[in-house]
C-alpha cells in the first residue's frame, strides 16, 4: 500500500528528546519506521515499505565504486529502526537532532508530510525556508504575469 503524508504540524521536543508524530500519520507507522538524516537540514522518517524502496536504490549502485560505496555507507549509517511509543512519539538521537539543528536550546520543531516521507525540522529553519519559497513563488508569479501582460497574453 502506497502511503502519502501531507500537512505541516508544530510540536515541541520534550526533555527526553522525543517528538510527537501527527495522529494522521501514526497508523502508517504502527509496524515501525526508519529515521535518519535527510539531504536538507532535516530528519527523514520512512515507513518500513518506503525504507525498503529507498534501500533498493542504494543496493542497486555498483559494488566497489567509491562514490556508490560512500552513498550507500552514508544512507545506511544514518538510518535506524524506530517504534512509536504509546503516545505516538519518536526518540531523536542527539547526533541526528544536532545535525538538523534541533536541540534543547531550540526545541520547537515542524513535522511535515512530504509525500512518501515525513520530515522533522527545526521550526525556525523550516519557517525561514518557507518564507523564501513564498517570496520565490511570488516573484515567479509576478514575472509570469508581467510577461503575459507585455506580450498581450492577458485575458
């Protein structure tokens, strides 16, 4: 079954390094999940099925190729299996949280559904990036409208 996650939710990292997973996401993670470093400054959470799909991509890379080996090593060394606790939380390892800029000093997090994965962000970093995305969308829209108006492509 293909699972899609969507929406953005604000939470606070508790004193024991746990982050709540939104109730809408929990059923998909009942059997377990994998958590690890994302490509951006965030943490990725995969269902068991999606982790297997991601792992297959790395497993298909050529054996012995130094770049492929580094990619495979990086992927597998930063992910580990997790279970939600009774209150629907996951525990973030200190090293992973630090890599994402999440710490006891900045405990506000954003849990974001991104299709086949969940991302956990430092809320301030996510909000900054979201503001930049909104500005970029506005600039694209404005330039598109300006181009349409000057070329006579308006309504």
